[in-house]
């Protein structure tokens, strides 16, 4: 069955700061969930015999947004910590007093798999309403075999029941759980020798494609990351890394050295790290919403990264503590307002560059022929309006695989 989305005021086929491909007065032809043709209305409509017609009403159409760094599955929330931060407590102080990641670990361990699925589906719906059509989702709030596997199974069920494609990441090295307090090395061995093999024994739909590690003072160190990288290679998994978020730990350089597909956060990355990323092919994923939500002022040096040619990706870092927002348009706004990115660079960061960071560039991220028909119809005339209308409900429709959601 063919679907013709026509009367498009402006169509962005591929977002790019330098080679932006867009058309005014455009149309999009879809068949079997994939793009058959995209471009000027007259050219595309000539191919659309017997197609079902969808009138875009002169609205803007872009590729669907891709959120390449989320913590989708968790129990409870941390609204109480939000209140505490509003009174001046820092994220680090809250974590030191037993809050932060470990408070969510406690809630996640007690939650049932059904509870995690129900909340995750609600959160995915929020993301749909913000124009997100594909995500990456991490574990990391279980930190024991039973709970980490429960989270992976929940992610697989959410994927099946919502129809959104989810790249799964095992983040067992997110924090040291209470039962291993004072014994980080013992927990690392437990995570790699017990949690990781158990995760890989799950059925295909729940098995992770990636592993991740939070390299930061009081969490995990470079040697832990190296050990994880070796284990990932043995299991055929890709490596993602949280680095340089709270301090400059030469994390970007480490991620480049270890061949990570992505280096995420990078608030404190130095020039050596930026140059290492430029040489390695590791994709920087910047998470400005977590900086904003924590009340901090040190944003990643996106402008420098772009100037050296890095494919800068943007993501929400959606989680119940440091970044409780499902909105990639909000992350795009912060990228423009706080990190000197242009709206075109921000849109590329949430489409083609995000796809690259997930290894899915041949499937999603643009609306070129043969790509999956994931796209958004916006109540806008121009792509610059997506980050401009801060917090406004500018999504008219979100489409996944040629189907309106």
C-alpha cells in the first residue's frame, strides 16, 4: 500500500549544517513502511498512482527525532530530590546522603516488571508527543542480576507493545549498589562475570546491543572501563560511555582510545579530548538538559566540537533524577541558546548524527529513498521553529514506519 503525504509546506529530507536538503512545496511517498520518493510535490506526485492521500496542510515535515541517550526504565521518581535541590542542595550532596541513583535503584528493585512496562509506555507516549520516533534505553537502576534482567525484559516489552525501535544498553556499571559498598572492584567483577553473561543469555528481543559505564569520581575509573571494553568485545557488544560530566577525567580521550561508539555528556572535556574524538570516529552525544535541570552552568563546548568536524549528537538523558524531560526540542533549544549550535546543527544532532551513534544510519535519520518512514509533521513553517517555540506543543503528528501514531 502506498501513502502520499502531500501539500507539505517545507520538507527536510536530510538535516545538515553544510549540506541541508530541504524543499518548499513538497511531498513524500511511502510504501511498505519505507520512503519511495521525497522532494518537490510535482515530482513525487507523478509516482503516486493509487496512493492514499494525506494532506499535511502546508506544515513542516522532518525526519523523526532520535533520542540516543535515555534511562527509560525505572521505578518511582525523585520529585522529593527536585524539591531539595530547589532549596540549594547539589546533586552530589543528595547522592552522598543516600539519594540520587541509589534511591532509584531501591524503587526499581521493588517494582514489578509490569509496573516498569506501564510507566515506560507512558513515557514513550510523552516522547511521541515531542517528535521522537526511535530511542536508546539503558538499564542501570537494577544493579543486580534479577533487576537488570527485569529491566531488559521490560524494555523489550515496551518496544513490542509501542512499535518504537529501541536500542538496548546494559549499564550495570552505573553505580556501586549498597550491598557492595566499599567494594567497587568486587562489584565490577560481579557485573562482568554474572550480570553481563546473564543478560546475553536472554532471548534476542531483550538482549542488549551495547554496554555502558559511568566514568566519574566516586563511581567507576578508567581501568574499570578498560575491563568492560574487553568483556564487551568478547560478547560482540558495542561500547558507550558516560564521561567528563562532573569533572575533567580525560574521559573523551579514554572513550576514543577504547573505540567507543559514543562519548556522552562531555561537559568538562578538554581540547585534547576533543582532538582525540575527531581522530577516532567516536560520536559525541551532548546532554544539555541534564546541565539545565541540575542548575549547573558548565555546558559542553559544542561549538569547538563542530568546528573540528565532529558529528555532534544531542539527546535528552531522560531519567528521574538529573534530566526528567522527554523533549528533544527542548534539548535543541538549549543547544542553540547555551552551546552556540545553529538550529540546523541541532536538528542534525537529533537525526543523522544520533542515528550514526546508534549504528542505524542506513535505516533512519533522513527521508531519503529506502529509509524507514519515520517522520514528524510539525505545526511550523520552518525547521528553525522547532527549538524556537520553547515548550510549545508544535508536533502535529508523529509517524513511525509509515503509520501515524
